[in-house]
C-alpha cells in the first residue's frame, strides 16, 4: 500500500483545474482550497457566512472519506477578499469546530478563482492510525 492516497468528492464540485480535493500522506490529510460553489461551479451565495458554511460542508464530507472530523483539523488557512468579513465567518467556524481550536492563518486577497467568491479555505488534518 502506498503512503499516498487521493480523495475526491464523487457528488461534490468537480475540480476546475488539475488537482484533487485532498491528499492523504501517511497520517496527514491535506485538503485543497475549497470554493463555495455548487456542482455547476456557481457561487452559492453573496453572504460570506453562507459561503463559509458551504465550504465546511464540503470539508466535512472530504474528512469523512478519510475517517476524520473537525476535531482532527490541525490548521486552516482562510482567504478572504475582505478581511472584515472575518466577523461574519467566525460564528460559522465556531459552529463547526466547537471547542476545538485549530491553528489558523487569515490572508486577505484581491480576488479568488471564481467571480463572486469571498472565501476560500484549505486545511491540514491529523488522522488517527
């Protein structure tokens, strides 16, 4: 068995480029930057909180494929087109992470991959042996 395994959501959003949703290497899962879009690559909402909720639902499904959940997340990187939107997304983060506090980096960017995206989130997850 290889130390490397790729994960793709079969019912999720097909990648728009040459990548997979996540890669497991040994006991670590690296989740690609997730977009708040439906299966037709349309942004689900203009609201940053709803975009974040969409992303976390995708992340939850990806982690389930690897036998993980939000309590296993070690680190997230959040990209926002307006860093002031952090006040809108923080309650959603609390909703999904509960008392678990991952290491986190917030990066303000001028734009994201799909017009209308305000949020993109990637994660590193520790997997149980």
